[in-house]
C-alpha cells in the first residue's frame, strides 16, 4: 500500500469521524483487505458519491494484522443513510474476496482536542491510537483532556515506533 496523506481530523466540515478496525491473519491479507476497501470506495465513487462523504483513509499496522479505517462525513445522518443503502453490498464483495476479516465495530468520534507536540514539524510517520470506553461519557471526557494535556508536553524526539502488546 502507498503511504497516505494523513486526514485532517480537525477539519471544520467533518461532523463525524468513524474509525473501524479490521482484523486479519497476516500481512498478505492485510494488504489485500486494504486494497479491496479502497477499491470498493473508488468503484462506488464512480457510481455514487454522497456529497456528505469527505474522506476515507486506511492505515496498516506494523504487525500486519490490523487495518484502521478512518472515514469522515459531514453528519451522522448522512453516514447512516449511506449504510442503509450501500454498506452490505460493498462489505459483501470484500468478504467474498477476502474471507475471515473480523470487524469488532465502528466507533463514532467527535473532535475533543488536537495536540501538536512542541517543536513538531509537518512530517509524521507514526500514528498512536488510544481508546477508552466509559458510561456515562464524563469520565471519558476527563480522560481525553488529561491525555491531550500529557501529549502536549511531549517532544517529538521522544516518540519512537514500537509494538505494544
């Protein structure tokens, strides 16, 4: 897969950002699944492209077992309308081509913080994804605020790619 341009997660027209993990059994399947996902979007775009759809990015994990799909839409309503009309057909074709993909679920996000480390430039080669679930949402909001505050104090030279178990 090619190195994608990172999505602008703070873009003002994105009413919702959707992040989904696809779990696969190795680098070959990861590459095939990523190509299939992006190919389906290209094919779909040739026939029907909702104006509310803003961007799809697909990232491959270093261990070859996870694809991270990041989609931006103008609104939840527009995305849900698309899902009702097109998702089963699109995902069905991918699953027939690459059986065994596991999808733990789609998570909808709203922008809470953007953090740029002190001294950071425009080049990025590592993406860190942190996830927390709580009921009600207030503990998650406090966690996001504390986490964003901590990242803001990091220096880019302290960041290094590594596998986490």
